[in-house]
C-alpha cells in the first residue's frame, strides 16, 4: 500500500487523564517495526472495560491512552519478519496475545500466554516504545491494540487472520464480548448435552452465553433480565425460557427452583454486578464510616461454578478469614499468588488465613465478583469464586 513505511495521520479517541471524557484527536501512527503489524481499524465495539479505563479503575493503564480492544480491520503494512499475515488480510487484534512459544501457550490446559497484560504492562509495545503521538506527546497503547484509532500497530502474535468474507462490523465482537460469553459455556463450564442453564443478563456477553449453551446441547436455557425487550433476541439465539425478576415477589433462585424442580446445572452471571450474586437476600449494608470497630467475614473459595440459582453441591476447598473496616465497600475478588484478594474502595487487602471464624447472626450470604482467568476482561470464565458466609460484629 502507498502508506507502507510512512507515518499515518488519522483520528483516534484519546483519554488524556482518568475521569476525563474521550477526545477525538488527530494522531500520528508510526510504521510497524520488526515483528509488528499496522492495521486499518474498520469497526470497533465498546466494552464496559473501556469505561473502567476512562474512570482510572485499572491500575496498570497509563495516560494519555487510546482505549479500545474489540476491533477488526485490514492489514495496512507489516514489519520485518512477519509471516502470518500480509497487507490486505482481514484480521482481529487480540487483547490476549498468543505467542505460541511460552510454556503456557504450549500447554493444552492453559490459554494465558505469558505476554498477556496479567504478566507485563501493555501500555507500550514489547520494545517499550509507542507508535502513537499527538500534539508532540507520546500516547500509550491499551492492551497493545488500541482499537479506538483508525490505525493501530500491534505485535504479530496479537493478531489473528480471519476469513476474507467476514463482516468486520460484526466479527469485531469476537475480540472480547462474544468469546467471553461463548467460551464461558463451552470451555470453562463445559456445558453438557441435556443440561439446564441459567444466564443472568442478556447483553452481548449474556447472549453469547446463550449461544454457547445451545451449541453445547443444553436442553433448557433460562434467560434472566429485567429488560423484557431483550427476550425476543434471546429466544432467537436459543433461550427456551425468559424471566423478568421484577415479575415475581420472590428471589429469582426460588423461581428457577420451582421451574426446574431442583435448580439448574449451570448458572452464568453476565452482568458483573454483585447484587445479582446474592443468594436470596438483599446485599448487606455496612455501618457508617464513622464507626471504627472491625467487621469480620468468612470466605470459601468455590471453584469455577457461579452459585446463582444452584446453591447445592459445592465442593468447599478451604476457609479463609479477613477483617473489613466498617463503611468500606466490597467490590471484587481476584486470584493473586494463590490467595484470594478483595478490593476496598480501590485498595487491595489480602485474606488472613489464621483469623478465627465468626458466627453469622444475620444469615446473609454474598458472592464476590470474580476476576477472569480464562477470558480477557469479562466476568464470566472464572476459576476462583468466593462465598462470603456472613458478617459479624
């Protein structure tokens, strides 16, 4: 192409600082270096994770940055040594790269390449430089791919060639949302033929779970959402039943139990909201911040099955305890160094293994939001859930 080897000036949505809105700017995109691919982005979708970027919720992201990680486009030019794609190829940039050489890539039981953002920051390309500049300033990459730009540069192992007939405005969803939901059913849950599934939330990820459950041969697929306008599409994609929690005066898991007789075999939370994971009770409300006495909660890692609507038969592995300060909001958990980690208003605290357990006078149960292990940025394909058995003063 005529632009090969030259700097390209194009538009991009730049996040200059946390908490600031995106600004459409003219940016310069340098040519690809060895092992890199420059792509003309034809279509990009918006993931909720991009909103986390704008809010500054992701600690590893550096500003200014061009967000975006669900895109598809056409190869404009390639750097020296690139062999898997050529100019003119349709491609999907990968927010989870696949180098094919590290021990994780070569192990059939894992899919997290050691070059992912969980192993090293991806604010700059592997040579620790950026291909983006704007107004004389360096602009950071996001997950190496930055699809909110008309042109982007990515490592060769972070791009996948796709069928020449693929509609780019649709397949861009495969980069994150679709693969997260579909893969949750097929790869993580490994839904069995003839089983019963429940999917909470019918956005792009939830509908992808519906498709995955159907492809896996599930006999009954129950779609749950408070927006009944989504039900027609859910049924079109494979849902056998659709329910709106607002139509009932009882917890949704009780409705599902009555519908199925004993609960579902697989349950998927595709919203990323802690209230949907609470087992039949309101989310616990912590006392005001002015009260300084600590609360204590007992947690149990529970493997990969979300507990919503199927509360029996879990394999409890071990128990941990941790201290919570009154007034702090519990937001999510994550695997880190073999221990559970939770966040209190943006600050991480480790669970304490040796604290004595407390009784639970209130009977409340709370399921923490998981952090993904088999998907890139969604909340579905998780290997590590934690059950909060209760709160006590």
